[in-house]
C-alpha cells in the first residue's frame, strides 16, 4: 500500500536541499555528518505537510482558518468587518501551518504590515508583529483573517490577490515555523469554541453567522 504525503510548495527547498546534502555526505562515507541534514529534511517534511481534508458544509458556518489552540475570544473593532468578535489561534511548530478560507467569498483586499517578531502567544503580538490581513466578502457577511508571524516564523505567505474567489476551506497561504492566525467575524456570531480548544483548519466550526 502506498502512502501519499502532500506538502506545501513553499516547503520543498527546506526538504530537498538538506536531503541532497545529506545523501551526498552518505555517499562520501560521512554518515555522522549526514545525520543533521537528514533530520532537518525530515523535520521540514513534517512541518510543511499539507493534508487533504473533507470540508464540511455548514450553513452560516465560519470554519477555522488554521490548526492550533484557541488563545482568546474577544470583542474588537475591525476596519473591514466593523463591530466584531475575534478568535485567536496559536500554531505550534508541530501544527499544520497551511491557512484556509473560513468562508466562501471574494477577496476584497490584502494588507501586509511590517512589525516585530514577538512570541505569537503574547497579547502584544496582535498589534506589534509582522502580519497580513485578508479581507473576504462572503454571501452573508464580511470576515477578516490575520496571519501573524512569531519568534521563529519570519515568512508570511499569502497566495491570493484582490478579485480572487475562494471556497470555504480552500488553501490561501501559510506561515513558516510557528505563528498565530486570527479569524474576525461580525459581532453577534454564535461562537462555538472556547479558550484552550484545539481546532482544525477547514474543519472546525468557529461560529455560526446570525
């Protein structure tokens, strides 16, 4: 039985380069020196994994944009959404780091903001850290997803542009090596998660639009 491992395209250089170097050292008889390169290649394979998922069809549902643990659920004001509720999700290096659209909709805009690289679980990170905001106009409501870099995560990838259309659960980007992803929904949304909950991108329902 064959096992297919799906990998985010941004990960291949981190997998192939140390793998080739390690193989070269093995062929040269330097097995001990090859071990760190093999370990780096395998670790990158795990980090950049991108499993296929069966996205549920939930009327009015807002899906989690990321895998991880819920850090906070707060009432906020968002420039695009207006009065809103924000669910912040912390992604450890062991989580899948591919981001998915929480709702089907039109990409109205993306806003990239330079900043610091504080630990993503710290409350200051939401305003101070480097981040990219994705604004989605869904059929029923507006939703913002914010990709936030962390201490180790120094590269935010957003693959979509204004005018693109996304389906719920569709991949749109990723953040490398530990980070945070916020989902901002209209205030009044029936939030279905609590602080400390584990969520799965494209599967877990964060809330129901009312």
